[in-house]
C-alpha cells in the first residue's frame, strides 16, 4: 500500500467524505487535463480520472505507482534536488476537508519553504535534513523560495479561482445579495489549507493597499466555511475601480482582478498584466496555425526567432513561421491580458448597460492603464 493510501485509510474524514479531488502543493492534481479523484471502495483507496464517451461517464483507474510518483519524487517546483528526503507517513502532510471534498497534500520541502516565507525567516536560514543529516545551504533555500513564490501566483489562480471555490462563495448561505447580477467580486480569497501569495507573503503586504483596506472598512469580509476554511473579501465593480484610482468603471471577473493585482507585484512576468512589462504580440489571430502563442516576452521572442533562423531553408513551414513572427509588434502585458479576457469582461454582470464604444480592447486598456494599488 502506498503511503498516501495508508494515511487516507486511517482517516475517518476521508472515509465519510465520498469522492474527493486532490490538491498537491497548492495545485489540483490532474492527468491529461482531467482531475484526479480519490474514494474509499470497500477497504481500498481508489484513485481515478473521469472521461465521457457517448454521454456516459467512465472512471479510468490509476495504479499505485502512477499515483505515488505525483508526490514522492525528489522534485521541488519542477527542479530536482538530491537532498529532498524520501516520503514517509511522518513527513507527508495530509488534510481532508469533507465540506470541500478535497484532499490537501503538502510534501516535506514545500511545507518547510512555505513556513520560511510566511514567517519571513529564510534570508539567512540553513536547514538540516533529519535522517540524512544533510545541511541545505542558504543559497539553495533562497533559490527554492524564489521558485516557490514564482509558481505560487499561477497555482493560486488555477486553484482558488476555479469553480470548486468560487461556486462555494456565490452559493454560500446568507450570501445571496452579493451574488445578484455578479455585482460583487472577490478582492481576496482565503483558504486555510492553501498558501495565498498575496496575503501570506510579508514582502507583499497586500492588506495595506487601498483595494483591500476599502473593502475591509466596508465590512465585506465573508466567512464561507467556518474555522477559517474558506473566506472572502468582496467589493463592487465600481468600488474596485475607485480603490484603484480609475476614472471610469470597468467590470472584472474574479480571475482577471487577481491577475491584475499580481501584475503590480510581478513586473517583468509576461503572463500577468502590467503596463511596464513589455511584450511582443501577434497582429493576426492566425498565430495558432503556426503553433505560436499570442504574445511573448522580449527574451522569449528573441530565442524563438534565433531557433527559426537556424532552420531557414529546411522547410517552407519554418520560413512561413519566421515570416509570421516578424509581424509581431511591441506591446505590454496589460493590453494582452485585456484582449485575452475582453469577451468575459464585457459580458460579466449587467453588461446590457454598457456603451459598446467603451468595450473595445483599446478603450478598456485606456481605463485600466490608470489603475494603481497605492
């Protein structure tokens, strides 16, 4: 029996929870774009994904070795580290929440680095690994901290801002008023099992921003599940715009607002919106036909151009792709994010009141480019 199954089979919460999805180190576990589930079947813990064929849903069972490889390999945020200890029942953190129907798993190194960040004690820290007696240098710890922080922004978006959590917020008992016509949007979402990169990193200090402080002052903190399991801070679209210092109102989806906030803290990351993060974007919607992305950072495009220049003459396809890449134009990550989210933004909430001239990518960009957190 694999270690996770040993832990789960002795958990009364798991045995009574029924089907549970799995989050490992802050991210939903999936295989081939399908969520992985766990459930007690007689006396065995079963792991599986789901597929639908001819309108019939089927389970695809996963063997123990496949499942164990997802949490037992010596990798941290995508990089191999030889000093990561083997997984044991004592160093694998497992929490089962029967309300959310989620198994939250933290590997040993993930938990240690998270604690160092939350307590702001990693700057001069070293670490002794029990069992191997190996000392992890501050240089390695600093590298892991940076990798953790970088990954956490995207992981939190793809976890806390999915339907699994947002539906709980919208449908919470006593919360009906706040879900009318999607007038209110989460300024923050907190789950006690998850590292929140905006609220759990002392270097960010998001709570001191006008956006958070204004929502807090209005008493918009809502407890969705008790004991800190899930809570949120809400604000109207207009309140958000005022707190961001904007002159015009723009509607936000929860995901876009989160990305916009993160963009203020991660200037230079092309995947989060900011006027100061320069990118090169496609001028045509045909980029997918060439296997390309709609935008690239300066370094990414330079590397891509070099790789295709090396292939010039090998095939007409390479030449065509190179020619298409040369048509990319300089822009910034805010414009690209607005263009990506535009249809969702202009159809979220009471969109029938909008002036259509205010709903173009350029118009929204002009409004949002004035936004600031402080």
